[in-house]
C-alpha cells in the first residue's frame, strides 16, 4: 500500500498540453477515480503515474519517494488496460505468472500464487486456455488477476469495464469494488463513465482540459459542483442552467418536482410554473421536457420524475412545481466558478 | 408506336446496357485470365520442360531426344563438383538466412523507434532492394577487387596490412564464401526488415506497455513477448529468404562465377554453367531440380508452423 502524489505535473505533446499542472494525492488504500470526457488528460495522467509516459515537468511520488526517473517495473504498480493487453500467445496461467517471473519470484512460489489469484477471480478452470478462447468478462478477470498477483503497492486501471456489455459491467463494477476493499490497495481508476465513477470511487477527481476541476467524494462532486463544467458533466440528464446578467443558476432535473411532493418540507422552497411540452417514459423514470415562464424567458428545462410518483402529466398543460432553495447552485457566468447564492427570481 | 414494339425496344435497350460487366461468372474468368496465362506460359511450361529434360538426354547441340530415367540424377550425385555445390548451397543459404534474421530483427526494432532522420535511415536501408541486383553486385565487385579494393586501401592506410599481405576477398576459398554471403545478406536485408517492421507494428502498444509494467527487462520482453508475436511473419520471411538463397545465382555469378576451384559453386550456378554454358540441358535440369522436393517440403512445413503460431 502506498500514497500516490503528483505535484504540478504537466505533459505537453508538441504544441498542445495534455495535462496542465495537476496536484493530486491519494489516501492510503483509497479508490480514486479520474473522471472526464475523452481528451481531458486522465489517461495521460495515469500513464505518467505508471511510468509509461514521461512528464514534461513536475514530480510524481509513490509511497513518499520521487519516482520521476524510475521505469514502470521499479514503481511497484500494476495496471489493467482497456484492451486488457493479455499476451495472446500465452495461456491464462502463463499470463498470470509472467509478472512474477519477470520480477524474479522464486520458481517454487509461482504456481501457488497463480492459483491464489485465479481462485480470487474465479478463473481456475480457465488456466490452460489461451486468451482468444475467453469471453470479454473472462479476459477482464484474467487481466485483473495478472495485475493483482504480484500484490502491488498501487493499482492503476484504465477504463477496464468499457469493453464489457452493459449487464456484465454492473456485475463487474460490484466485484471490482469488493476486491479493492478486501485487498485495500490504493487504486487509481480512469473512466469517462460517471455511473462507474459515482459507484466505485471513494473520491472522484473530475478533469477537463488537462486540469482537475474538482476533487471530492461522489456525493459532494454531484451535489456541490465546483463549477459549471463539473455540474454539467455529472448527471444524466445534465443540470438545467439559467443565465441572468452575470449569474448562472442551475438545478438538477430530479430536484424540480411537483409542489405536492414537498408538502411539509421545512427548507425554504421556490415555486414555479412548469409548462410541459413532452413526456418520455423510460420505465424507472419519466423525463419531462418543458419550459418556465416569467423571469426565465421560456428557458428549456428537463425534469426527471421517478415512476413511483403517480402523477398524471400531460403535454401542453402547466403545473406548479417547486424546488428547495439549497438545491439551486449559482455560478459566475464568465468564469463558470461557483459563487454565493444570488437568487434572481422572487421567492414564492 | 404500338405498345408491343415499345416493349421490344425497351428490352433491347436493357440487353445492350447489361454487358459483360454484369455477368459476374464471365467477368471473373476474364479478369483471372491474365494471371492464369502468365503462370501457365512462364512458370508451368518451363517447369514441365525442365522436368522432362531432367529425365532425358537432350543437349544444345543435337536434336536427339531419349528418355533416360534417373540417369542424370545418378551421374550428378557421383560428380564431386555437384556434392561440393550442394554443400555450398546449404552453407550459403543457412548462414546468410541466420544473419539476415538476426540483423533484420535488430534493424526493424531500431527503425520502430522514433528518432531524427529516421526517414533517411529507412531510405538507406531500402536502397539495396531498389537498385538493380546486378548493378549493386558489380559495385561490390569493385569494393572486393584485390588491387583497387576500398577495403584493402583503407586497411593498408591505417596500417593493418603491409604491401602484398592484404586479403584477396574473392580469390581465397573461405574469404570468397564469406564475401558472397555478405553481399547476399546486404541484398536481402531490406526485404526482411520491411516484412518484420510490418509484423512489429501489428503488435498493439498495450501489449508492450503491459510487459513494461509487469517488469520485463529488454531480453525477456524481446524473446518472450515480441518474438513469439511476430513468429508467423518471421517464418514467412525465413521461407522466402531460404528459397531465394537456394534458387538465386546473380550474386555468385557476378562476383566469383563459382570460383575459386568451385569453392563458392552452388546448385543454381552449377546448373547454369552445365546446362546453358556447357550445353548439357538434361544434366543442368537435373541439378536445378535436385532441391525442388526439399524446398517444397520446407515451404509447406514453414507455412504450417506459421499458421499454427498465429495467435490473434
């Protein structure tokens, strides 16, 4: 186990800058997720921590030791790739044994360790197969076993679930977290999928354009976004935004609900008329597309109603909706940064 | 115009439009024809003739033609020059291919890396392949020439050899073999390098990254990851190289003509000298065909191996 730390780390590729001064420190045994859209620098950051890419400037520390000039093999890390990168000419057992052999483990210890790792991931019956004879889920487990078998200090994962189909992904997510909790190995996990990030991470670092925009536990990143990028990137459908003068106000689609739902709620509310244009029934939820009037100048709003809310909503009609004041977030319109609440509409 | 005439006219127009290009079976045969004609006329026919000649008594000078069975093969085996040429062929082919494989792998690995002036180095390496073979070999003839050799001149000016002690590259038995092998390696290296470069670039970067993370040092990485993954292509390159080394004669023909004293005589040159220069077509054909079954069997084995070791 070890703490990973980056200090003002930068990476330039020619004229473009992929990672632009990232300061990040994991906690001992933490599951840290790097989340961001493609091209935000999250994979480059991970590859620099792994030693596969050399940073243009800044320091990387693993377990308190500066590892800038150490090759990957000296960093006591393991990595799982999006493609799994299994060695296609080796059997599963040989794949798992490879890092042990490469690091000079005692010959007598190798079979026992391979078995231990295979047991943990439930792939013992696959040991004699070649990677091409495995399904996607099985390959992913082999990749995890190969990474875990050497008991690394740090575990790096680069979108390891994105090649699995949706059903398998949910299961794999659950298992992955269980393994991580059991081994308590510091883990850095790269993904562009906010559901994975929310579900897995102890903390999430939301990245955009080479910078960490916010670092915090999933709930905090979701409910207290530091800027409009984080607010807009997390959540599906995304946050509704309204611009007025120099202020952007935003609220999440699931917080704007029919007034009756908030009956008996102590916190101050904002009541607004919601004009419904269209309703999408998605099974577990209903997405209601509509707009507000008055000060909002017909701005479009998406509302997410749980299907447990039995309420008849018709396109073309207007309903009284409400939202808690605390659920409306305010941002500086030019910089996008969170500001103090500046309500620009009347309180109901 | 009556409707019947109109229909007939339209049908004729349609027939005119659907020409040979619409008849896939006929079009296919048509497009294959040049290749088939080429193979039959320029490969099949001479090959059959050679087979026929090798069991006959045909010569350049007479019109007599009699089937003599394996007589030509028997007399070839009894000829010490033939045995010498057979041995030389094997030495020439095996040593040159071993060198080509090692050097081509090294070169391909080096050329895969990014460095300044990479395009220039690639161009230099490809040059021997682009230049006409005989022209390149004549260049080497000058380089290895006993009196005007640049190698000897250089060695003498830096004081390694005194006058009259320098090596005669193409005239001393062992040196002559080493020289023809060197030139042959020089000539085949570009092709082998390009083939291997193709093989190397087909390995996903992730595999190399995984090996680096897993702690493989250079040798383990090379021999346990890279080489096994390019093995199919290595074997194909080896097969082409071996066949080339056994059947080609230009380098030896230009440099030594098989000399000195048949020390660099190989089957291809011996067949040429016997059949064309010596006029004994039957004996020449027998010599040329001698290694055919061995090469064919070798090619089949190598292709099988290549397919079995295909992994992705």
